[in-house]
């Protein structure tokens, strides 16, 4: 079993089921004691901003804002540097506990021993 789980979520409100699945898996892994790193890329980048996860709705799914809060509290959450720049999001804009980092850090995390990576 992997000691670390890196999840890259590219979907946002444009693909709500895929987005919700990524956040759900990340939150369940955190609750299970797994070392989790969640990467917000593409349309999911917007969820790094305060209040944006509260706007997301998907029937029969846990509220995204609750999932994100649990993940931020128990894991590393990273907003892609390029994704942030394309949306004019800066470090001062994001939810406390979310960092901005790029591909070098993502590759470093995914290539470490005992790591499983998932992309949604």
C-alpha cells in the first residue's frame, strides 16, 4: 500500500462528478490516516479562493466546502502556479493553508518512494 497519495484534480464545476470524486477520495484518505497531497489545477483552481467551494453543488454528494476544509486541515493542498497565474490568483488571495507551487514540486512529490498518484 502506498504511504503517500498525490491527487491532481483538473475538474471544477465544469465536470462536477469528477471534481467531487477527487475531493471525496482525498478527504477519505486523510480521515484514514494517509499522507495526502491534493493539487488544484485547471478549473479546480477556483476552489483555492474563499467561498468558491460553498458555491459548488452536486446532488447526493458531500458539500465540497466541508471536504476541502477537512483536506486543508489534514493534508497539503497546492494550487498550480500556472493555473493561478492564468486566473490572476495570488498567494494573498487563497485560503489559508493552501500553497502555490509548480510542476517541479508536483514531479518531486509523485516520484517519491511509496507514492500513488491519481488524476481526476
